[in-house]
């Protein structure tokens, strides 16, 4: 046996050991770590698929459906961006939304004027509209905080937050009626102190030229707002004559001729007629007031009635009113009532001193 061992050279033995060493297999990864990696990869794939299922519809709704609904309905945000400015950045023409809402407020609600309006997108054809409306009977602060909130929901304008005198016109000339005799109204005015400054709604037995009423003004008396007379019309619309801050900063409305006042008024109605979709459709708020009762008109009916109203005004000589608002000292108002053929008078507001 010893002889056989010597038959295998030592260098051959070393080579065999080297060969066997080189043939060893690489040590495999830890099995638990391999399983964990594969499970995590699978979980990531599932999460990505779930997120895709959730996010794709949301993205489609936001990027496609919401813009489509915005495009299908009136967009007050766009209406509020088309203002014009001069080289210094000063606004020389207010936005369509401002001008439309301001015309609606002026023609429907005495002693009110739109100061500013802003729009916030809510998506899906819905918008929040904040506004600051001036009460022209009181000292006013231009640029004050919002006191009126509208909402535009798929093309329908609604009041969300009212301002105190929004329905004053309806109460004074429509709903309340003139059940108080004129002499009783005069007695109520006469009971105020001499220092008082009184705001009153006056109704005449027959229409009078607005310009003639304005010529009765003096330091103690102001003709403020007139409900324009249109024979046979179902609408009740009016015009601010004094106390106008934003739209007549120079205070010249009472200096305009009768024809100039008429054209100013007709321009306001023409704007309302052209922007019919701005009117509300919900009962209780009202697109336009009725002259003979508290009827609420739809936008379509309002537009048709505005057209008829304008045609009547344009075809009538002069510019008249049968109902109007006046402010002044008690003696000046009593003198006015005595000089006119008055059907009724109602105190709207009063201060114990002249502001």
C-alpha cells in the first residue's frame, strides 16, 4: 500500500484540492430576507393599483367634469375679471359682474350702492360671491368688510347673507300699502324734534316729472331715489338721484337734464337685460319687484318685462315718478308734502340731528 500512495504525486494532490475549492457553490441569500423583499414588492404593487383606482376618478372629476360644469354654467369669476384699467392701473371700467349687480341693486333697493365684489371658486359650477354694499343713509366707509354674501350654484344667484335694508323698497311701496292717511303721516313727522333729519317714502296721487322734484331741493331737502313711472308696466324699478358715492363721486346726478337721467336709467336696464342669467330663480329673493304686489319673477320673465318697460319709457315723453324717497329736516319735508298732491308718506329712518 505504501507503494501505491507514492504513485500519486504531491503536486497533483494540491491541484485537486484547488479544483474542489473552486467548485464550491456560492452561499445562497438568507431565505427570510428573500421572502421579505418579495412580499414588500407585492405590497407596493397592490398599493399603487389601489391609489390608481382612487386617484384616476378624482383627477378626472377635477380636471374634466368640474371645468365642464363651469363652462356649462354662468361663470361669475370670469365676469369679474374683464375690468379695464388706464396706464396707471386705475380702473376705468368696472367688471361685468360689478356693473350688473350694481345696476340690479340700484334699480331695486333705494339708498344702496355696490362698493366692491369678489368671487371664490367652489368647483362644479358653484361660486361664493362676497360684496360690500353701501347704505347711503349712513356715513359710509369705502372698502369696508363684506356685508352681503351671494352664492352662484350652477347658474342660479342666491342671497346667503343679506344687508339690513335690502327689502326696504318692497316694504315701503308694495307689501305694506298706504293704509296710513296722509294727515296721520304728517303728524308723525311733525312730532320729531326740529333738529331731526328724516328719511321718508312719499307716494303721489299722480306721476310728477323727476326733474321737477329735483328742482324742489334745497339745503334742508334732498330727493334721493325715484321709482320710475311706466304706465301699465308690471315692474317697479328706480334710480338713485343723490347720495351716490362710487358711481357719481362728483354728485352731479341731480344736475343732469331729464333726458340725461332717462338715458342713464335705460342704460342700467339694458345691462340687466343683457345679463339675464345673473338673476336669481329662487322664490323669496326676487329678480325684479312687481309694482302691484310681492310677485317674484323668473329670469326669463324679468328679461321680457324689462324689454317692455324700456319700450314704454322710451316711448313716453319726459321722465316721471309717482313714488320717491326724500330726506331732510322735518319742516322741509312737511313743506314738500303740502306743496304736492300726496297720497301717502312713511318714515323710513330718522336721526335726531343732521349728519
